[in-house]
């Protein structure tokens, strides 16, 4: 059977034709259902194969995808407990696949080359709800400066069982949960971006807390392209609303349960999110960890199980942690100009989802109230599993505050893992805490 389908992909920079050739063949060794998809214009080739229980998909990333991956080939495969059949792979990045074993998990893996069998790494874990499933694997036109995080399952928590001085005892048990698709800022919010929105906001009824700390005024940064710090949780939530309104989007955060009074001034814990709004907001803790892992499963950092000064901005101590490859002390690339030793946004390589600084540089505020198992996690905690958990409904009895994730320039290697959790009072600010935004898909 031969089926040819021609459609159009419109990107931020150009349009091109996507031509799909479906050629079903039979081979004694089990190789079957070969599909070749060719994208004209830059002539990257897309190759899809089904081999036994693995579905291979080659995808050429076009303009509108993260710049580090643009114009390069990316291949995908789906592996699971039963062989699958491709029904369709659509120009919007959705894959329709059938013959799945409903109620089981499948793992999509990705590689940049098929040479030598390909260096496959996990991309997203899919739960097969039906025999026929439709999943969006990529978004060709994410909002500017944002990356697409595909919907799926992931294991949240200290998957390596680190205990003792380098452990994450409040990140257990490891829990498999589902997070819907969303977009996340590729970079931590830097001074340039902060000032642009801040100036608009203060001219349109918003008010922020100017208090600083650690010898720096509020809302500071060492350079225009470095993370803004000395920003408390209240201000970054208001700033997110202002960013939404400046862009003509619906703000997420309100001060009334009817969602009519946009949160614009003051410090209040009575903040009510509209989770269906299309505006900018802070990530939930579950969203943050899923994004930080970049699709990888069970590893300590966004790229693997060891860390070095060439991968993140943190305080090296090879004597304390076997997985710290050093060098020791602060990262000398960023010690000029005195403390804090923050680094430019996007300085290090991105993770599998194209996100920078998901380990080190500055901690990042999340939406959730912090809670540890004392002796049990409260309702809403992502460590109880479920679908799109938003965290506990209120602060815990200790007044720990809101969650921060990601580690920072003065933190050790164990402060920088995907699983480790930090927290601070929502009015707290420091030179080691910043933030980034997400948007719903």
C-alpha cells in the first residue's frame, strides 16, 4: 500500500511542505511497517521504522523549536510491553498509534543520529489509556523564549536513594505521576526581561516590594543578562500577571475565589489561580521536576549522575560527594565583580527539553507550599501521585513557606540535584533565588 499526504507546517521563519510516504513491507527478521517522511526545503530526512516492540520516529526540528536543536535531525522511538502500529504522524507533531496494551506505560526515547544504533535517551513516558492513543510529541511553534514539555508520566523524587548528608529525605517515596503538557521559559528570568515587564507593570497599577538584602537592593542582578534576584514569591507572582497582561494574555492569579480581582499589589497568601488561563505563572513543583529531568528517568542531574563545573554553576567539593567531579570551590568563570557569583542565563548546555540552568545558578520559585512527610504528606502533595498536583492548600505547621528548586551558585552538588527541595517564606528574598515562568498548553 502506498499513501502520500501533503500538508504545510508554518513556522516563525518559513513555511515548507511536509510529504509523508507510507510503505508497508514484510521481512522475515521482523522488520516491518517502514515509513519515510521527507521534509523539503532544508532537506532533512525523517525516518520512521517499527522493529519488534520499538517504534522509531525521525523528526527534523524546524524554526520555532529551541535554537540549539533547530535545523538538526532528531529521532524518536516508542518502546513498551507490546508491538505498536502507526496510524498517523501529523504535521502538528502529534503521533497516533494503535495496538497498545491499555493500562501500561510506554517510553518515548530520542536520539540525534541512528549511526551505530543511536544513542537513545528517554524523552517522555506515556500511559496508554486506550488501544489507540494520540500524543503530542513536539510543538513546532512554542511561545517565544519557551520550550514545550510534553504530557506524560514521570518518576518524581530521590530515585537513587541518596541518604545521609547528600540525601533528599523529603523527596521520598519516589512517585509516578502524570503532568499535562505545558510551556516553560528556556531561561531563568534575567534583568533585561524583569525590567521590561516591571516598567510596564508599575505604569499600569502594579506595586512591588523594593526591599533588598545581602547588600543588594530588591530586584537586582549582576548584569543585564544574568538572573534577577532579591525577588520574593509575592512579587514574582504579581510580575507573572503583569507579563500576561502586557502580552494580551489572561492573568492566572487573583485575590478572590470568583477570579475577578487580578493580583496586582500587596503581599497576601490569599492568591487563587485560574489554572485554565493562558497567561504566565510559576511552575508547580511537579512541573518543575518533570521539566528539569528533561525526559531522563532516574538520574541525579538533568544530564546524568555526576556533575562538574563545566555543566553547572555551583560550589564544588569533590571530597564531600563522589559524584562531584569538581573543580573545588566557586566556579572561577563567575567570581569577577564579587558576590553573588551568578552566571549569565543560558551559559551552560541545555537539558533534553532545551531548558537552561535547571541545576545551579539560582534557586527557582515554584507555586507549591512546601510540606515534608510529618509523618505523612498532606493532600495535594505531588509525592502522593495523581494528575497535575498543585501542592498543599496552605502552609505547614512550621511556616516553611513556598518551594524553591534547582540549587544555586553557593550550593554544593547535593543542593543541585533534580530531586532536592528547598523552601523559604514567601516574603523572603536573597541573592540565590530567582524564577522562571510556565504557560499551559
